[in-house]
C-alpha cells in the first residue's frame, strides 16, 4: 500500500492573492465543484471575516454537499485581547465550514516587528485561538507562518510555537515558507527535525520565489510531512504558491505516494484549464504536465524518435494526467512531423510521393517568408487539405477596402468586402473598433446568410509579431488568430508587410476552417440572393 | 573565495525549440549582445548546419568581439560513416565559433531504438566526433543526452559513454536530463557518482517537465557539477529548459557560488524583459526574481509589515537582481522614480506640489489603460515636459485618413494627413508598404520642409502587442516604436483598440521628441509656405 498524502487546496484563498486574479462568489463555487471532483481533501474557501464575497461563497457552498472538507481561513486572535472578543474568529466559527486554518507567527523577528508584541503573548495567541476554534466543534489547522526563516533565526522559539499548536489540538501543523526563500536542502533538514520533535501530523506550504516551490514540497514529503498546501496552476501572491498540478502527478506517478485516484488524476489537465478560464488568466503554454506544449515536439530528430517509441522523449504517458502528445511543425522540423500531422487528419499520404515533396517544399518556403505553423494548426490543415484534396473552396474573395479616418480626434474604421459565394457576388460594408475588427464584421456579414453557423464562431486571440524589425514600419508582420465555436479552438496565420493584409489572410483561413463540414442553410431567402447576384448592406 | 560556476546559455539554440519562439538572425544578434553584457561564459548560437538563418547569425556574430565563447551545436557523426564525410560536422568546424557542443547518446534504449545501431558504434561516434572537432582547433563539449535515464537503465554503458568523451578531450561533459523526468534526489546521487568516477569537468542540463529544472540544476551543483546549461526565462522545448534567471541569483545570493559580477546580476531583470520583448513572448507576471509581480504586495497585513521592514515579506533585496518592490494598493509606488526622472531632465520639480500629484495620477491612469513607459522613455519625457513646461508644441495634427485596398489581389496603402506647423496648414498624401508606413511617409513629407533634419531620423523597430487578448480583434493594442538619428535612439508608445491609431500616436511622439532642440530651416522657400497657407503633395 502506498502512503497517502493529504491535499489541501488554497486556490480560492491564497491563490486569489496573485496579481490579476479576482474571483466572484459564483466563480468560487464553480471552482470548488471542480476541485471536489478532482479529489482534493481540503478546499480553503477564503476568509469569511474579510469581505462580503467570501461570506456569500461560504453561504452558497454549504448547499453543495462537497466530499472535501470546506475550510475557512483566519489569523490567531489580536494581541492583549480574548478570543471571545475577536470579531474575525467569531466570523470563522459561524462560517459553516467544517475546518478552520489559523495563521500564526513563529519567527521572533515578526513577533517584534510586525505584531509588536512579546514572544509569550504570541504563544498564548496561538494556543487560545486554536482551542477556541476546536471548542466550537470545527477541526483546527495551524499555518506556522515564516516557519523556516523563524527556525533559522531562533529554532527553540519556532519549535515552541508548534508545541503550543499541538497542545491546543491542531489536526495538522503546517510549516510555511511564506517568503519563498528557503532551499530544498534546508527544507529537508528542518522538516526532519520537526517530525522528530513534534508528535503531530505535519504539513508543508511553500511559495515559488526561487522557482523551488514544487521541489521544496517534495523535499518536505521525503522528510516526513504528509499534508500539502498548494494551488491549481500555482496561483498566489508574488511568484505564486506551490503548484498542485505539478506536485500531485510527481508524487503519485514517480514517488509512489497516493493523493487522488488514477481516474481523478486523468482529469488534471481539464481541471487546470477550466480554472484558468474561470480565473481569466492565460495558461502558460509550457506549463508542466498540463500545458498545451507539455508533450509537444518540435525538433525533427525528436519527432522521428517519438514516432518509433514515444518513451524516447516523454517522461510519462500524457493521458495519465489527461493531456496529449502534439507534433509541431516548424523550420527546425523534418518531413516526419508534417506527414504525421497529415495522417492525424485522416488524409491519404504517401511519404515517398512527389506530392509530399512539393508540400514540404511549399511549407519550408512559407516559413522562410515568415509563416509559422506551429501556432497555426488550422492554416496548416487547410494547406494540407488543399494539397491532398480534402477541402472545397466555398467562397472566394474578390476585393476589400478599409478606411480609417481621424477627424479632429474622432476616429472611425470602415471595411468593404466583395466575396463570391456559391456563384453569387456579395458586397458588404461594416465598421468596427479598428480596421481589423471592421474587416471581420464585414466578412461575417457577407457569409452569415449562407452559413448561419458562423454566428457561433468568435475570435479569442489576436497576436501581431513584427519580423525583420530593422525595417520598422515597412517590415513584415505575422498575425496569429485563435477562434472558437464553443466546442473546438483553432489557430490561423497570415504574413505580409501590410498588417491589414496579414490579418485578412488569417481571418479568411479561420472562417474557411470553420466551414469545413458546416451545412449551408436551406432556409435562405432566394429573392435575397437573386438581386442581380449582388447583395448590398 | 567563492567557487566559480560556468554559465552556458542556450537561449539561441535550445530556447528556440520552445513553442511560439521564432527568432530572426537580427533578433539573435541583439540577444547575443545582451547575454554577453550579462556575463555568461558560453553563448550557444544554434546549429550552423541546419538552416540559413543560423548560418547568417554565425557570419554576423563573428564581427562582434564577444567576451563569451560563441558555441555551435551539432550531433555526433552518422553511424557507419566517418567524420570527414559528415556534412554537419563540416558546417560546425567552418562556423567560426570558438567552441562546439556535440550531443550524443548515453542511453542504450536510444542507441537501439532511435539510432538503430550497436552500442560499440555509438561509443566510436562519440569519441571520433569530439576528437574531430578538437583537431579542427575548437573547444569541444559533450552533451550526454538522456544521461539520467540511461544511467538508471544501464549505468555501466552510460558511464562508458562519458569516459569516451573524456578520452577524446571534451572540455566539459554535460549530463542532460533530456526528458525532464528525473527528481532532485536522483540527480544528486547520480552526479555524485559521476564526479567520483569521471575525472573531468562536469556540467548539468535539465528540463522543466516536472517543474524541477531549477531544483535539479542546484542539486547537481551541490553534488559537484560546475557548469550549467540553461536559457533566459526558461525558454525551451515542451516545458522549457532550466531558467538561468532563477538559477544565477539563487547560486550567487543564497548558496555562495560565483557566476557573474554583482553589477551584472543587477541587470538581470532588464535582460530578461528585453529578451522577452525580442522573442515577443509575454513574460509571466509572477516569474521568480525578474517578474513584474516578484516583489509585488497586494495589500493588507503584508503591506503594513513591508512598510515597517521589507525583510518581513521579501526573501532578497529586489535591486540585487535589478527588480523593484511594488505595492499594488499604495499610491506612493513609483512616485520617487518618476520625480527623479524629471529632475534628470533638468525640469524644475517640487515633489510636494500639486503638479507632481497630477503627473503621477496621469501616469498611473495611462498605465492602467495599457501604456508602458519602461520601454518608451521618450514618450515619458514628452509627458513630463508637457507637465513641467519643458516642451513646445511645434506642430499639431488636424486629421488623417488611411485607405488600404485589395483589388483582385493587388494591395495598395495610402495616407493623407493635415498638419498645422508654425501657423501654416500642410496637407500631404503618401503611399507605403502598409498603412503605418504610408502614415509615416505622409507625416514626414508634411514636416521635412520645416525641419530638414527629419531626413536623418528613421525608425528602427516597430512592435505591436495585443493587450486583453480575450477580446481578439476588438482588443486594445500597444505599439512601441524605436527611432534613431544615428547619434541617439529613443522609444515611444501608443495604445488604442485601433492598431492604426496606436501606431500614429507612437509615430507622432517619435517625431515630437526628435524635434526638441532641432532648428527650423532658415532656407525654406517663403513662396512655398505662402500658397494660401496650404501645401499640397
């Protein structure tokens, strides 16, 4: 039997201290449900004494019947006072949560500088506050703030604080590297000492200020800690908290510990991406285990080896964490990447044939011009379909014209497009926030009557990259566009010395890709189409 | 004396394997200069046998007289062949680089599965290839690919491969955790064994697939490695390479090793941000040491403690790595920087005055809208001059209009501007490669008759970054323009949801800045100006 590790998720509390992260009560409820399904053991929901949003969350979450223990966060009581008089402790015990985590000082420097009280009073604050929470019928956890810095400065005092928490009946004593400055060797040494001296269940809470939060957590587990506090995607103040999305799979797949079931682990990538969507924070493409590039292969040699045996360049089977292998196409890549891509799409490809030679040459030539297909799967797919006969030209562009006018400070943008669809010429005009938005609007207006499904498509990302910067405003630019229809997401590319033309190219590819397999609307008014084959807007 | 550690940067080679990273030869030259100033000891430039871009880079970089050793990358020779016949080894020795890194197999599984040759032939490939490079007069380094996986599978064979490299005279033998799946404890144990068995300088090269690349690098150093391969910002294939921006400060500030000078370490944040701009990859706000939020405090208890003593919530002094503290809720943040900037410019500033309050509020408001003055000194200077009375409005813009037309595939761009200069209204039209180039041409045409010195100014860089990517083509964009008059270089910024307007704003700032102190031409033809006060082009 493998040793179980208790997972304490603080995405909803410490995670929201991260810059740019702000969650509504509704967001928090959605995230709590996902965390519960993932199988974490504690969900720290927030500080019910601090704001109305957290109060609402605690009220709503009570109805959800979570498997995980919902936990409220607070501090030890104020100095020179009593728990009964402490309004924050009162809110905590009234929150309806099954457990409460109290943070307290263990670093003598902080007791003097931040709290400005005596070492003895701080010990009393720890003991009385935890006992107060426990007497209210809740489980009490102790977060030993700055424990490692405190231990290095005054080990006797830091250990005395832990003993007080144990005496008060804390269910877990959690050692916090609050400033994130401690190294794995120190963590290992100090946790080993604590486990020896304090006869209570020990936890670990680390921050990523040295890019060591994951390593520090693993070092604490190796030294005998059995409880981990962290956040999904490592959200948290400054450089973030320990990233549970990296810790859980490493503990479970590589170190023989048990955190969640294998089935739950297989949902990890989905949970991480869902929470990044709710938090409205772009997920780094290179995030370990769950990132979009975590099992993406770019180098030609790597790809040809991967096709022989994926273990050659993959440290785990991606599906164990719900992720998948991707083969990127780029100038560094050989022919094997492109052919495996075409095979993925179900196209009939003969690796030795003339056609394949031509396709590779065409892609190399486009890359030389500045196209980049690794971030533009859909443009690559269109190119391969055009070559191997898997696509149909459903519309053609005859011309477009855009105008941007600044008249005494009032700026307007307008686009006109002329498109042929199913033998009909369509002529539309639209305005927008800027020239590209106006073009997008005009093109959709031209096509929506034929393909009403286009209404469901929207653009989610637009990136402009200037190539050959030496030429400044006359330089080539590359535009990448990401689109979604709420089910799938795809990316397209355009390159030109004219930013409008490059954007247009990527826009047209995005729509062409969306139309693959989309039905033309049967209900379209024939009169509308027969106005001299020209529809004006 | 602290032990020196050799820093080998592979941003320009392994870093470009990262998804979304694509560098031109010009980008690579700029980055090489920054890395050299940072004080890294090796700069791996790329694979001179693989593509024309890398060949151009190696040609150009030869003229730069770098302190660092420029290094070319390649593989051991092909199986059952000779080094003399190997075209890639030939390119390597002709690259003009002072050193070459050769990657070779040390994992028996890879020799059989990927190379499909015998274990003996692979050892011969390693020995002969390194000796060949060394005989050509270059320093030879050996990258022992998959060394840790290889050692775990067949320690004798993995060590035999290292011995071959040593016999051939490799300057460094670098142990690679190519798949990024090894844990710090394993790294420590295996590197300790290697250091004991192989009497040669040992290096470490890790990947971040378990979010442990930094910890694994530090573990190898603790076990006796003395050379680190990594990239700026951790760029690299899949989850990236070991991040030098986290490793260098930890080794130097916390572990007592010596990598670069203290002064060079103080430029780290600037180097990291510069390279992220060149690579056009958004830097995660929470990146350790160098991220914008690395020393940002979000409020409440932390902020009040920080104001008592910053050591309470900061693991190092931010200026040691060129970063700074930010208090996200405090209105005091940044004020002293801005005022000292104005004083530098010789403006009369009263820090307590109403004016200063207004200026700070204006800058905060602009930053909130997406302006970024760190990369746009000239726009900040104009703003301060406008506020404190150090500038003169030499021209005003009345209106502009641009048109981009695609007629059956033929694209043209035209711009019209109406400007008032010295009481005269000037009305010009010009075309260009794209709308922004056309605007630039029309504005210069309007001003050159008054300020012939404008001919000497040209734009050297033009960057577009999309803010709020979720809104796609309706999102705000930030444009940064860099200009030069062959003596000085300056940068300006514009922000708008309209890429044309944002570009225009940055263009106008660039010209306004250039005109500070520039003489109006006395020789200008009076007739030209008096044509009804309106000059047509």
